[in-house]
């Protein structure tokens, strides 16, 4: 035995992506870098919204990967503030599901995207397929990445996150107050 962790990077598997996931949530809720609060202000917002306690310095350390020793209470406070299940930070499947929901909510911030979606509602399946083909081809012409299908029709809702604060905030137009 060498004493080295099996995965080689010195970080426990459950916490390996914690900093990345926290940063993704911050960017999803505050997409405009110019309007994004600093860690001290964000910590105050988190405390005010949840009643939990977290310092700006500690929040920065978590978001940058400098610290990984989060308590269950702090994990719950962050999850509550961002409107995600606590498992989001620890479970790949839950994280992927929440990221897909955030991507959709982020896209729906754009008034033209919402308008297109509203106008497409009620069209026949064949018409919807035609619109999807047009949009996909337009994305190719503009060298935009492919968008993973979100599933069709009335999909099942996750236990948490669909009605969480991050989802509500992500739906606000970018110039609206949070």
C-alpha cells in the first residue's frame, strides 16, 4: 500500500465536483458577470434567505475548491438557497437532471425563446418535428452545439428542484431584480 487514494487526486469521490457544481449554480442564478454578487454579499443573501450561517470567505473557499469540509447543515443551507436537492452536490445523476432543468430555465429567460415556445404549443407533432429540424439546422449553420433532447410530452417531475428558488430565479428576465 502506498497510502495514496485510489482515485489519485487526493479528493474523496463525493466531493470531487462540489466546487464546480456550486459555481455552476451561482452562474445560473446570476448569469450576468457584471451583476453577480461577490462572495461576501452572496453569503449575506444566503443567510437572509435561509436563516443559515455561512461566511463569504468560506463560500469562496468552497466555490474554488480550497475547502471541501462542508457540514450537512451548510450543504442544506446552500441547497435551500439555490432551490436544488442536497443530493445535487453529491450525486452525478441528480446533478445532471438539475443541470438540464437549469439549462431550460436559462433558455426561457430570453423573451424570443419563450415566444417561440408559446407559439409552438398546440401544433401537430409533424409541425413540431419540422420546427425542430429548422432550429437544429440553423444551430449548425451558426456553429452552435447540439442541444440534448429534454424528453417529450408530459415528463415526470423530480422530487425537488422543479419549484425551487434557482428555477424561479432562472426564469426571471435578466434585467429583473432577484
